C-alpha cells in the first residue's frame, strides 16, 4: 500500500480503506490495523533522539561566585572575561588607562577592594585571551593600539602588575579582538579598527603577516579546528573565509543584512560556519554556511526580536553550540548534525539577571564527576558579580561517562610557529578526560630579555615586612645613648680608620655641645618627677 498523507486519512472512511472476505462466513470485515493510520512511518517533529536533549544549567551558589568586582561598562562587543583551569580574568572599570583583574579559580567570595590588577595599558582594555598552551600567560589588547602579553604567577598577583613580557606595536588604531592559534605555538592574531589583521609570532615579538582585505570594521574572528583558516565578519555585512598565512580570501558572501554586529564560529571539522546577526527588520538570526560556497546560507532561522548582540560558543567534543545575547538572561543551546536542518534546538537556560559578558572554561577544566559538559562565567550587568553556570547532562551513574567525554584538546602545541608559517597544518593533540585531567600546562618557555618577576616580588615583601614592624620608642637621654653607642662600636685595627672615626666623633661632639649645655641648665629628670610628690607630702 503506498504512503497516505494524514489529511487524506481523515477524509476516507474506515470502510473504504481495506476490506477482505472471510472464507468462513463470506462477510466483509474491516482491517482495523490500517484504520486512520498512515502506512509510512511519520515521526513527531518535536521529539528527537539525543543524549543532550535534557541538558540543564545550574548556577553556582553565592559563596562560590566572585563578588564585589567593578566590571567594565565599556560598550565594546566583547566577552570581557577569560577563564582557564587556573585563573579567571575580568576586565574592570578604572578612571584612567585600562586594567583587568586576575584571580585564582578558588579565590571565591567577596573581593577585596584593593585587590591587585594588571594595570599596564594606557587605554581601556577591549579583549583578553589566555594562552591555550600555558595557563600562566594572558594576552590583552587595548584602546592604546597595543597588544601585550603578561605572566601571572601561580599564586596570583601580590601587587599591581605593570611589567609585561612582550609588547606588540603595529596597529594605527585601537585593537578590538585577539585570538590564539589552536594548534601552533606562539601564534596570535589581532584585529583593529584600522581594518587590518596582524599575525604575530610572539616568541620573536614581531608581525609575520598583515591581512588587508577588509573595507570596514571587523566584528569577529574565528579559527577552524587545525588553524589553517579563519572566518571573519565585518561591518560591510560580508562573511569571509581567509587563509591567514598568505592573506588570501578563499570565499566571500553577503552575511546578515542588519546594521548591528554579527559574530561567527567554525562548526568543528564539518566545513561549515555558523553566524549570528540581525535581519533588516532588526530580528536576531543565526545561519549555517558552507565554507566553500558563501553565496547563500544552508539554513537561516530567526531567534527573537531582542536588541543584544548574540555570541556563539561551539563545543567541539559534544557538537553543541550555545547562543547567548548581550543583555539577555537566557542561554540557548543547540545540537549540530551533518544532515539538514543541521541545527536542532535543545533547550535554554533561563535567568532573571542580564549578562554583560560570558567567559567559558576549556573542556579540560570541567567537572566530570557531575557530568558537566560546559561551564560559563557570567558577568552581571546590575551588580559586580561573576557567576559560574554549569551545563550538566543528567545521569544516574557516578562512573566516568565515556560517551560524554571523548578525548579533548591537550594544553600542548601540535606544531611550532616556524612549521605553521611554512605551510604545515596539524590537528590538535588530544588527552583523555579520564586520565589526563591533571595535566594543566607544559613547562613554560620564558624569554630571557623579559623582566624577572620573582626578585621584585621578594624585594617588595621585605619592604612590607620592615614597614609592618612595631616601632619601640627609646626615651633614654641623648648623652647616655651616645656613650652606650660608643661602647658598642666594633674595634678597628686600621690606623687610618681609627683617625677617621675619631675625627667624625669630634665633629659630632662639637655639634652636640650646645644641646648638652641646654640639658645641663635643666634640673635632673628624677628631681622633676619627684618634686610634685614632695610638695603634696609636705603640704607646701
């Protein structure tokens, strides 16, 4: 029987579907198995089999949050927060220049007002990113047209950090975004308001390539999995896929037609790019593109009509993408597949507090014991609070879930900067989430020309220890103190030294003679102290 549509089944009566003769009585019977049922299998559109269908978000308790932080009020479209398994960094509001806060991950609770910050920039800090291969190195870009690298000691900052490791000059206008290479060591990209993208080799402290293919302000940069391509969105409403070593635009197409900022991210190794932006009617959208053909999107869906810029966060291990709008209180998450419609809505995390920015933890830093697959660090707009949010897959078993945690990217580079610049590509190295979670960084490579941080900290600790000692005043007469001081002086055998010491002592006595005479005119201290008692006793 050919497949029958649902609408036709409603119109056809049960008698007209299938009848068959009974061999015994010769009566017509109705086949109830086909009554009002289509022959072809029809699935309900709202139900789809997925192990991530019931993912839910859990905000941390207040005592495990970071409170009393002066979060920046800059209107720049950035996350203002960067996290790794050791530290959380947050851009703060300052009166002049630019600063950001770096806290060890376990220093939760209310922050001290005078907490140490990184204060080396002369303008507001616009973006910060941790080095994926060294958890103690962080890069920052600023309004002062520079990109700087900083070294954070393991215990956190003991004082304001003003000495940087590397300073990168090249942009003529403020630097808006920075991005580390996912597999090559010491490769950093920076995009500025001068419409240029610089490819830096931070090991040498110099630019190895300048990409000049944009005609307007760059809104976003995103590397693919092996770092061989970058996708960019721009104010000219175009999406570009660029080969960064040669600076060649491989494909280009018209992106979202709205006037506000659009963001992009590669969807793993599938050869697809996801973008978020606005329609010409100011509706928020997301679209999926083929990186080889950007003439038209494979999929374009409307999210809602809010006004905040939507940031995409893609998880390579679970093939989930999270969409969070600036100023929203919710986080939507979807599952990405290879077949159309490519993106399936799963659920959303709802909250009544809007977000100014979101940082996210690398997969090697999540808690596998509670089946946590992603963790956000949410910066609140109304209060100075950084609130971690765990995305959890509900599982009853306490064992390690191998289907949720495949091997993830290791904190070690796959190739060197020289190999990558010569044209070699390599996928990221992987570690097991079950056995390799204790691995945080490889041994850091320090620059010999960079200023030493440890002796300076030790010197400052000595200064603070000296200033914090209790002062004990000495009330002895000056002449008595001078005699004791002379008796305690060390014996010197050198004749010249003895004569020099005697001459110096004679000069001191000449200077102190008037003082001694003034003391001689006064009555003894014990007499002055005992005189009132004597008068009270005699009644005079």
